[in-house]
C-alpha cells in the first residue's frame, strides 16, 4: 500500500514482449551477441514505474536462471525497472498453466486480481493468466485474429499500456 492506495503490479512476458526473441539464435539470451528491447519497452516501463507500479517478468524461458534473465535485461537497460523475475528455476513449473501464475501470486502475497499479465502469447500469457484469476493484456503487434474473449485488453504497441 502506498498512500492508502493499492499499487498496481504487472507481470510481463520476456521474449517478444519486452525483448526481441531472435528466432535463429540459440542458447541463453544473456549470452547472445545481440540483444534488443522491443520498441517502446523502455519508455513504457519507465512510465509505469514513475506511476509507482510494481513490474515483474514472468517467462517461460526454461533454460535461463533468474540471474541469466536479469543479465539480459541489464544489457538493454530495462533491469532498473524490474522488481523481480519469475521462471521455471524459481517457480518450479514452466509457464503456460494457471498454476504457474498461482505460484507467483503466492510468492508476492497478493490476490490474483491485483496482478495484470502482459504478453504476446494468447494461450500462455493471457488465457492461463485469466484462468488463474489475473487480469491480462494481449500484446498483439502483428494484428493476429483473437478468439471470442472479451475479458482482456488487446494492444498493438507497448506505449498503449501507459496511457
């Protein structure tokens, strides 16, 4: 609580939501020769952070530790805004099930409705988060057709989150 008002908390997917996941590059992103933030990620995270929101990463990167993920974020200047990282190594599950998100809410000590998951995978980021009781935003920069769900917001550019 800050000033009697509950701060919002966001969970962000990593690959192709905050950082570019180059499809032909193998290994841990922290070791890639080239790493790049998604357009608008730095500005959006800065804006949400300045508003007092808590920002976390929830990733399905099974082969990366929390330290590996943080190192990749440091390389593109995004780590300064991130309060924590959730992945298979510290959650004990791969992303894609509602249980993954339930474990995060337990670790954070918050109600699911206090978290908003933002990601580019309709199934792993949005649907499974909603099934766990979280709010969700589908980051859909390619303009893919969405299923007939009306209980989540869709954005095509990251700056739309901070509006």
